[in-house]
């Protein structure tokens, strides 16, 4: 069985980042986290994650802006998580848009089912 795809979580809330990483690592994924677009860009260039999970509101822009900056190194599965109503960001280029609060067990299952094999 191939390893689960590497995941990058981008959220400005430290506790939320830790919850994402803990949930994915407990499920056997390799997960890293960033607090901003700047941190995420460095990790995307370095780690080339297959899955990106980004909060909509970040201290230096939006999750949608982050995805635009990843044009040449776009992860295969991109999920936007937002506290706003889904329709406000539905036109984004993300594969999925989830509304907070996130059920981590469902998210892990969703990533396992939808993430392309490496």
C-alpha cells in the first residue's frame, strides 16, 4: 500500500494547526503546518505537499491568494476551510470548500478518499 500523501495545513491559529497535524499524523499521514502565506510558500517549495488545507483568512492574505501563488507547484488536492458561508468563496479555485467548525475525523476520511495517489 502506498504511503498517504503529504499534507500542508495553513491556519493562523496555533491550536487549530496543532489539531490538524495531530489528527492527520494519528491517521498515518505526514503533515506540516504554516501560520501564513509566507511560511506556506516556503514549505510548498521545500516539501511539495500533495494536499493543501488552507484557512480563508490569513494574516498576510487569503487562502485563495495562497493558491494563486502556487500555480507552478499546486498540490493535487486543495481544500479551503472558512468561517464564512460557502457561497462567498465558492468561486475559488479550490477542489473543496468546508465551513468551520471542521470535524477532523470526517476531514481525514475525506482526504484519504479524495487525495490522488502519489
